[in-house]
């Protein structure tokens, strides 16, 4: 399971330790979904700050 990056550490580790059931696979997909959502939000916030900075300089 070394190919999973560290962000899955926030999720239930049992998902990774047991054999996958359908529910567990959905759990892992959900973890990845949450990670991508948080990443998107972070990038959006950075973008908003950059835009604000660019517009406020003028």
C-alpha cells in the first residue's frame, strides 16, 4: 500500500489494512474525493488572494 500518499492518513486506516470490500473501496474513493476538494479550495483561495493583490495594487 506504499503507493497511497500521506493524505490517506486522515482516513480510517482499517480501510487500507483489511481486504477491500465494496464499502471500503468507496471509503477510499471518498477520502480521495475529500482530499481533491480541499486541494481545490486551497488553490481557489490562493487564486483569489493573487487576484485581490493584483487588483488592489492599481
